C-alpha cells in the first residue's frame, strides 16, 4: 500500500480513557476521513460507540490486529490515558502468545522504554502510528496566551525555572511537569501524575507555605526530550486548571504545539472563571545528546 | 580570638527539632568540650535541658547574639529540622530590626539561597559555623553496608539511576532524594520532604504498581551539589527506614560521609527487622560548574 493509500484508508483510533479519543475522531471525520475506534474495555468511555468501533480487552493483541486488518486500517492513533495494567491479571489471546517475549520486555524500564517498544512492534508489522496532534492539530495548545489573564513578570520567571527542571528530568526519562512558585520548586512529577502532584502542592501551601495572599506560582508541562510524542503526548484539560487553582497557582504554561487540550472551551472557561492564565510557550528545538 | 581559642570555647548548638541536637551535644561533651544549646521554642525537644541551654523564639535574633556573646561561644552548629517559619507572624526583637533588609532578602529564592544567606550573615559577625558532621563525625553515614542485608545487583542499578536523578535536580536547587524501583523513577523529592515522598510511593505501589511480590526499589539521599552542608545536611533515621519499608522498598542508599544518622542503633535495628538494606555510597567529588 502506498503512502497515499494509507492516508485514505480509515484511521484506527486505539482509545484509552477521557474525551480525547472522540475529539480526535470528530476532527478527523469532519475532514472527510473515515475512522474506526478500537476501545480498550474498562478504559475508553461509552461515547466511542457514536463512531464505528470495536471493543477489545487488555491482552487481546490478536483481536487488535484482526480488527485493523478487517477494517482496512493502516494508520493508527493511540490516544487517551490508561491505567497501567497489571500484567499478572491479563489473559493473553493467541496473537499475544506469539508476542510474549516482547511483552516480557515491557516489564523492564521506564515509561518511554515501554512506549517506544510498543511503537516499534506495531510499526514492525507494517502499520503507521500517527500522533493525535498530527491528525487533529487543532487539539494542540497554540503559542501564546489563551485566557483573559496573562502571566506576570514573576510568573514568567517561574515558568523559566520550571522549564529548566522539566528539561533536566526529562533527559532521565522522569515526569513531564513541575510546579514553581516565586522561584521555589514546590513539586516535581514522577510516576504519580500531574493531578497527584497538584494535590500535594495544595497541601503544602495549606500547611507550610502560605505567606502572603493571592495566587502565585505556575504549573509547567512539556514533553520529555526524546519522548515518544506520537503515543504519549502531555495533556491538559479543565481538571488541570481546577487542580492548579486549588493549589493556589497563578496559571499553567505548556510547550506550544506539543501538549494536547482536552475540552478546550471548557478548560479556557474554567481558567477565566478562576482567574488563572493559560499559555503556550515555544520551546527551543531539542539539542542532541 | 585565635583558631585555637575558638576550638576551646564552648560550642553553641542552635537546636531545631529531633534527636540530633542532643546527639551532637553528647558527642562533643564526651570529647571534653563544653556545649551550650540554644533551643528554638516550638522546635527543639525538651531534652536539650539536660545540657546548659537557652530558649529563644523565632525572631529573637538580638537574644541569639547576646547568648553567644554571654556564653563566650565563637563556634556554632545549627542542627535539627525546623518548620519553615511564617515571617508574617514572627515578632522581631531589637537585634532583628537592624537586620531587617537581610531578613527580607530571605523571602526570595530556594532553600539554598536562604541558608547560604544565614551562614554568610552569621559569619560576617565573626562567628564560625561548623557542620554537625565535623564536630561529631560518628553521626555521619559511613561507607559500606550497615545492615545484615546487602543491595542486590538490581538494587545497585536502581541506586545508580536514583543518584543520577538526585544529581540532575540538585544542580537546580531541588530536593535531595528520589525513589527508583526496577529502573523506573517512582518519585522525586521537592518541597514536600522525604517522608511525604515515601508515603506517595506506598500509595502508588498499592494502587498501580503492584506486579510481583517482594521488596524492590531504593530510596537514595544525597546532598545537592553546592548545598550548604554545614547547616542543611540530609538526615536519615528509624522513621526513614520504616517509611521505606511501608513503600515496599528493598533498601536505602545515601552518600557516605555526607548524610547524618539520627538514632543510629535504632535505625539499623529497624532495617534488620524489616529486611531492608542500608548502605553508604561514596560519591565522586562534585565537578565544578
């Protein structure tokens, strides 16, 4: 199949949780390309049934490839969060047994290692994995301020500090986010996720760091250098904004063009209501090494 | 006063919370040098009253220097944790008013900035600040394994990864600790402290990362490069070991000679009882820049 044929075949969307899988489907379908959503049971929302779809369970790797084959899909997007599955409780189907050495290799190493392995494995079978931002670019955070409020000079300085932290950690395959308030690094995200990190900041501020009134500090999210952005792009949504507000932060800054927005309108409305800024910052292209 | 006179004058110990201030006092007094403990009210334990002592409140900077003068102390150790004080609620005495511009400068910047400023200020008045490890070296974690259990090969690899994380972050004045399990960075410490970080790891393992039985993963603590180790040395104690066990970790590794032990015997006994290893790892000398 040529590249052109691939672009005209239905786009398969392997769907984890949240609203992004349907947002990608809506955007792609509006452009005239058919989609087929493959929902992971226990993860994807029932809303995916508004589109042509197939449900699969964790471990049904045989069924996954049979569906891609049957629907004539050669391009696929993997989108939406998943609960890190407990490999011990997964029942693998026939397709999976053949891939067992591959699956075992996934149990070692950081997130990026796992995801790159998945990507290589699927691409090795002749499929093409597309980033959600490639097929639906309007879901990416644009450059510039999205809200009524803009970052202050102090916020800008906090953004620079937080970007430095995220970059240093990203090189070690850790986290995608940090919180900095008035030059002080409050929290760094590792395995716990952004929501848990913001909750911790809320606690810290309540108990230890309340000094003067007013919102201060920023949440910064950016992909790790070398992160497999096609399948693991950082995401923000209304809950990110609400959690940032609960942590007493002044706003949220993310790498423009490299972070996805879930429920863009609701997110911006929430930020405006809560008095937070939301901004896309252009990162320099990653240096080699 | 000459260096020799300084070494024979009573050692002042400015005491925050925990058992270390008395441990330092006991060790120094056993060596024949008199001590005078200056306990910060609301922070230091009543046990300090076993030694010659004076209580001061946050903000009584005049009384602090009057005590040092009155007791003939020229050398001082600052030891024990403190709650980050809320500057808005501190009543400053006359000595403090003269130092107000200095105090205001403390409200900006990371922890290291604050501590270095304090050190410079006190030394500018002709006092000499000693590290607790300098005056009581037996409180420092030695090189090598302290427990019945030793780190496995897998643990050794996790230790290397965690040291890399701590080093990268330390350069940005963030945290002193990280948790790595089977190559995966579970948590990175910023403002929340080691105990809160370990609690989070315990939660993570309960809900998301329980895969196979057995303890796995390490807590690593090391001073930040450039950290003011005389007044802000990382510390471990029995509670660190207990929290690490609750997080399902196999052990604790710290930079030898650069981390203090609170209640050494109780800590090692707890580790042996819980089946954890405890080891001091020699770090390479910090590179410049």
